[in-house]
């Protein structure tokens, strides 16, 4: 099938749980990570400052390549689905690496599979939690 256009899709923050930790607008996202070693030339840091700066990130957002994690770039996004997400990024005080990435590849795979199973109705939240916990215990560093 063709799927749904962005105009027909939406999103919402995970519901706040009374007594829970964190804030309602905390975000889990797939963000890029960069490794620069201590012996890297100064130009490496200079390049990263330009690449991750507002000007370049705005150009990339305008092209629709991704949602930048740089404040002040949301207005450049044309997608009616992605622009509100970018606006929330600008308001958020905390952005965490996506759970499947944070947990590592083996446990992250189980996390993704179990999340899909819960969404499809083929697994309960309790069973999914047990499966993820079991994978985490098996794959601890």
C-alpha cells in the first residue's frame, strides 16, 4: 500500500505517570554521536563546530534530511509531521539516546521486537517487560 501522508499522522508525548521520574517533555531520540580523539587536529573540532552549528543544521532541516537537535532550526522544517517534533526538541531540557540503541544491539533488538508485539496486541506489557529484562540480564557488559 501507499501508507498515510504526513498530514494524516501525529504523535504525542508518553503519558506522565504520577510520581514518575523525569519531565513530560523529556525526549528519547536517535541522535548522531561523534568520536574525536585527543590527538585529533584542531581542524577536526573546528569542522564539528561548523557541521553541528545552526547554519548547516538549518540547511539540512530545510532539505528534509532529518530533525536537527539544534535549537532554532525547527522553522526550517516543512513537514507537518516533523516540524512539531522539532519545536518540542527546542523546548526540551533533556534528550536521551533511543532505548534500542542505549541497551546495545542484542537487548535493543528484543526491545524493538517486544515493542512491536505489544503494539500489535500479540504480547502483554508484562510479558514484554520480562523478555526485555531477561535479554538485559543475559547481555550485561
